[in-house]
C-alpha cells in the first residue's frame, strides 16, 4: 500500500487551484468531463496525484477517503495487487496491436459466463460507445427507429440519449443538449422511471414503432433509484408484447450489485446488455452483447456497422479479466455488500440523530444521500432534493478529508478496500459535515 491508514488531514489547495487555472486555458471548463467540474457544488476541482486502496492524494498532498472510485470502475479499490500485476504483465508485451489478442477472448468468455443472457459480446472503449452501438443494433434488428428511455437515466452522451438525461446534464440543469438535431431527438421518448402506465401509454401511442427500451435497471445517474417491486418484470413483459428489444444498461450495476449484475439480482433476461466501468478495471472498456440472433447482425457478420481502433486493447482486456475473475467468485461482492450496509447504517443513524431532512437509497457497492425527507423513486422526486444543502455538505466533507461525488444526482461508490478505519473516519466526517450545513 502506498498510503498508510491515517486520519485525513486537510491542507491548502494551492497547486490544484493553479493547475485548474492553467487547465481552463486549454480545456473547456478546465475538465475533460462536466461531471467532475464541481460547478454544482460551488467548488474548484482538486487534481489527483495518486491513489491506493480506498485513498486518493491530490497534488497538494491532501489525502481523502475516496467515494467516487473513478465513478465505479475501482470496485476492488485503487492499485489492487492482482489487477496491477495483470496490467504490468500485459504491458511487458506491448500496448496496442490493432489485431485480435488472447485477452479479448478471455474477457468475452468471462462476461458470457457471468451474464448468461449475453451469448455474444463486442468490446468498445466506453459506456457511451456501448449504448450507442446497442441502440443502432436494435434499430437494425427490428427495422424500427424510436427508442424509449427514462427521465434521469444517463446512457452516455450519444445524441439519442441527451433527452431529459441524468448525471452531468442533471447536475448542470441542462434538460436537452444543444447540437442534437430535432429530427433525431424526436425519435427518443423519455418517460418517468417506475411508472408502468407511462410505459404502456408510450407503447400504445407508438405501436410498432419502438425499436428498444433502454433502462438502467437500478438507476445510478439520477442519484440512486431502485425499481419498485415488479416494475422491471413489467418492462420486460411490455417489450416482449410489443416486439421491442429490452436493453439493460448495466454500465454501473454490472458485476457490482451481484456477480451477474441487476439482471441476476432481479432475475430478468434482457435482449441486450451494455457494460463498462468494472469490466475495464479503470482502463477504457465498454461492451454490448446479448442474444446471438441479434449479435449476428454486427459487422463483419451482419450489416450493423461498428468499429474501434482501440477496441479489445490488450492492457484493458487484461485489467478487466483480472478484476472480473476476483468478482466472479462472489466473495468480493459479499464483502462489498457488508461494507455498504455498515456505512449506510452509520449514516442513517447520524441523519436520524441530527434530524436532517435526508434519505439514503442504496444497493451493493453504491448509494446516494438525497437531501429531502420524501421517498425518492424517480427523477422528479430526486429533484425535490436541496442541491444547495448538498453543495455545503460536499464542501464540508472535503474539508474533513472525504471525497464525495460532486453532484446530488450521482451515486457514491464503495470498494472492497474500504476498511473499518475508513468507515469510522467517514462517519466522523459525516457527523461534522451535517452539523455545519446552515
Ligand atoms: N457517467 C459518469 C457519472 N455517472 C460520468 C463521470 C465523468 O464524466 O467524469
């Protein structure tokens, strides 16, 4: 371990601030992704120098307990020895070939074993590429053009998805992105999550027109939203009835909420699944896969085209194989679930003791503290949250040496390397951060 378990001490952010100033001259907003701009929490982003286990250290040598975890990939913590070793071994053989390699096959076999609904899979370089390709494939397979998504769900930044999306758009209060042609946007219908009647209505109004329904089975990009009992089965049934494909976007939930993802947890068989984050172990990997009869349409077998110079990159594949092998046996996720439950129970106790208007939605490995006292089950109810209070909470936590996702509409991620010491420190930081909200 690079870092020893110590109480995080907060110092100045001089170097981060200087770097941000320089970054803003050459990078829009000083970042390469809006979700890390810290705009919605009225803060300047900190620049990270290194990470290890559950900790990150910024360029000013401030140490934080990390609950972003690179937005999900670092499920086993930073610099897991077996993951590092796999990457180092692969690196000794080169960086990229632009030709098939052994590791691609290994990772594909692992994905298909762990998610049996996936009979064939194609690797790409991001969740966005995965969802974009899955929707193109669904349109090619069904011959239909329209898709249904859900308010607050975020499926990456492909044009078809930037309609009432979550994550960075919700964080920045952008309902639809500029630059998306109206003629394309109107092919996307966005309806409330957890509302079966809304889905029935959409299918009725667009009978025979819907190529696919794409859904985060457990939503992470509006903050965490859990499906109501029976909801996902209703979505499955309605897709089957209407001969539309069901795409489970498991970029966040895949290999986290259960070894086989949300589809294992809820026993639902989607037609296609999109993946990312965990399967790359921190290196850029996305994937889409599913029924073989559908995947047969993907070039070079079929006429749905998709390609990528760095798809199947040997380093990224080796990293993903090492990470999935550890997750596969289920022990890691059992630990992860216990760590999550312990932390959330401690947070809930503090919220209750301090009588804070906040609720917590959780699942294995990820959770969101919403600053509202009402139940949060869809994007509209998530938007009841007090985002100003969240911003003060985020700043207070940072002061206490805890690095939290800089948005009310994101999920916090736990890793298997978060120790009892980390949890104790985190709960102390929560007590202080919640006390000084006004
Ligand atoms: N999908 C990520 C959060 N839900 C985005 C992270 C980023 O853009 O940095």
